[in-house]
């Protein structure tokens, strides 16, 4: 009994707390823009499956918490399913009074706005969290100066020398050595361009970080890039930098741009054979990470929420039927053609998308448990 309670408190609660906030914000984005465009909404659900608790508001929308807390949806009146496929047999579609309020009858640009609002809400949540943390806590930084270059390393071959000051990596400003480490570490086996200052003049060095596998503080394997440089500093070199409100906006936007770019590069690696399946995370691994991060404090868990929110927003924009990106693809095709795709084509696309997403979920779940537990593919 004690073991179950400990498991519940350490794994399930942090994971569900993070996921519930992210899902709620995502679906609220859909809901608000739909309401602003006069769309009749049947249900707003956190989770899937059987309803556990719920209530109906004055607009007729059923707000509910469902049994499987691994997502959520906003279902519009007249839809066949939560993926917004119209139900040709729905009596609401034949009701002339409801016609102006049906999602299917809205203009293509209104439907695009409603669908895009979910991922955009996730991006806004990420911005708000990162911006608030940056303003409230600032960031600790150390000088971005190279002290040592390992003989025979990638850095030596590229021309690095002790005393080089790092200015930027792939166009991202380096404000401290910790930035430099992070930009290099997130580019294993991918070429990067590094601007340095040496002897009062600037120059650009190009290299490809060597991929290595390390263990983080929790014993998890992480595939990162290394080039073979280090920086020696003591406590006196550590500074707390607090940007102003305007500068913090630019720093937060740059951070989001960096995460999006690196996420895209990570996904792109799988199409060219450089991807590492062990780095793909499903619900079990996310729950494990949530538990580990929760031990570092509430701020660390909130920061994790920001990163997951952004990644979920990006994932939902993939052009896969069933995801928001698939709907956007349908509507953009409709905008070009001047008429929507047939219900038959949309239904086939939905089934394909469902199968693809389900296969990905099963694979990541298998990757989280079997591969991770038994060390397969290592």
C-alpha cells in the first residue's frame, strides 16, 4: 500500500498536473476562438472515454473530466467524433436555426483560425512561463571564453584556441558559456557555425559536434554533441543576469525559436538515418521525467511544463489527419480548390491519421518500457 502511494505521489501526480494544464490550455485555445466565431460547442473534455464528472453550461456545452487522462478535445455540434469530422446523419446538420452556428458551415478561414488556436495557445503558454521565469529569477551566467582545447578534438581541428570568446552559434547569441554548451550539445552529428572573437577581430568556425552518450543526474542516457573545449571558472565568475522587460521578450522569443529549430532538426534526423529511437519519449518516459524534475522543485516542474507545451504544440501542427496540422492541410487545400474535400476522403484521412498516431504511441510506449528496461538497442 505504501509503495502504491509513493508511486502515485512521485510519478502520477506530477505527470497529470503537467499534462492537464497543457491539455486544458490547448483545448481552451480551440474553445475560445470557436466561441468568438459563433460555433456551437457540444463538449469540452479533459481526457477521453467515460465521463467521470461534468456539468453543462448555459450555452449547452458539456464540460467534463474523462477516465483516460492522456489528452482532451473540444467537440462541435454536428461532429461525428472529436476530430471534427461532420456526421452526415446528425439531425443538427438539418436544423436551419443551428446552421449558422455549425463549425462545418463556417468559412474556411474561420475554421483555420479555430484549429490553429490550440497549438498557438501552447506556444503562448510556453512564452508566458519562460518570460515570467526570466523576469522573476533572471539567469546565472559565466563568461563565454574558451580556456582549454583538447588535443585531437573536433574543436582543435576546426581551429579553436584558448582565449577565444564565443559570440554566437548558428545565429543564436551566446551570453555565457552555458549557452555555448547547450547549443553544441543539442547538435550531435549536425554541422554548426560558431562566431568567435580573437585578438579584437571576429571570425567564423564550422564544425560537426561528435555524438556521445552521457548519463544525467538521474541516470538517464542522453545523446549529446561534444567538440572538446572547456571553461575554467570559480564562484567569483558567476553572475546573476536580470534582463529588463523589453530585452526579456527578445530573449524568450529567441529561446522558443531555438527549441523549435532543434526539435525540427531532431525529427529531421529520422528521415536521414541519424535519429536515435531511444530519445523518443512516450507517456511512461514523460511521467518518469516529470517525477525526476519534481524532485528539483516547483520551478523546475513549471519549466518542464513550458517545454512540453511547446513540443505538443509543434507535434500537433504536423500535417497528419487527426492532428490539428492535418485539419489545417485539409482547409488549405479547400482554400485553394474553392471547395472542401469529400467526407469520404476526410474519413479515410482520419482513419489513416488515427492508425499512424496510435502506432507512434504504441512504439513510444514500447520504447519507454521494453527498450529502456532491458537495454535493447544500446
